[in-house]
C-alpha cells in the first residue's frame, strides 16, 4: 500500500462516501499512516492536525480525569473515525483524549483544512460525521451509566464482551493491570472478579489472556 489510496480503495473502505468528487478528494488529500500495537497516535494536550479514518486495526480512545486517572471511552475500528478528534480539528484546540493502537493499525489522515468545507459540500460526508457523533455519544453515555449505576462485575463482563466483538475473537490478550486501568479500578479487584467468573464458568484464564466461554 502506498501513502495514498486509489479511488477504488476509497470506495472499498468507505462505501457510504457516494459523491465522486468526495472520493477523488479523499484519494488525493488523504495520507496513510501506520502504527504498531501500543503506539500513541494522539496524546493529551497536543494539537490535532488531521482527522483519522481507520483502514485496518483498532484504536482505543481514553480521557484523562481531573484526578489524573485515565478513563476508557470507546474503540474505533475499520471505517470509523474519532468525533472528538474532529472537534479538535475544527476548533483548533488541544486534544482532550489519548488514542492508542490496540493492535497494528493503519489510518488515513485527512487534513484539517478541508473538513469544514466538506461538511457544506458533500452530503455523504456530513451524514458520516453526524452518524459518528451519535454513535460515540451513545457509547460515552453507556460508559457513564456503567460507572454510575452498574456493579463492577457487570462492567467487567460488558468490557470483555465489547473487546471480544471488536477483535472478533473470544480469547483476549490482556493483563489484569491493563483491564483494571481501562475500567479505572484496582488490579486486585479485577483479579478477584476474574477468578470468580472463572469458577462460574463464564471465562477461562491463562497467562495474560482471558477467554470468554459460550453462554
């Protein structure tokens, strides 16, 4: 893959972008960036100069709390983009999120200068952005509801199921510390709950991995 997409590839990765002029603009102005698992794609406090469209892989989006702790918000996968990044690009403000490659990931970076123009010029681009905003807002509301109203065991199971769906794999490679950090709780609490869930037959534990069993 070169540092740009062809129009055919734009149609393949983003079939909802229906206008030929938009497809041409994305192919011409987008630039491909590749990241290894664990790479920080975007960090707190930095200016955002491009909007990422995910071509392959998974990105984890987190936010920094007032107390300095990180709160996992949502995952991004193929064909998706980060609306919080879009907001930073449009308003030229510092990033309030951190984006980390959950696995080897390839993105198409779109320059911030064209985003406002495209919102007015291309209906399918406007629909894409508004739909992404709605999806991300629902996910963040779900995260807030889990923290406020759900027991930790329910939050943990939901988290494991979400990661399994994202990676399309019942076996998740993750340490207890990583899971605890994503859920903003202690490692000891996560370890206890995982062992309880294993006894209940919900999961199977291995070294740095968790396997969800069929319900």
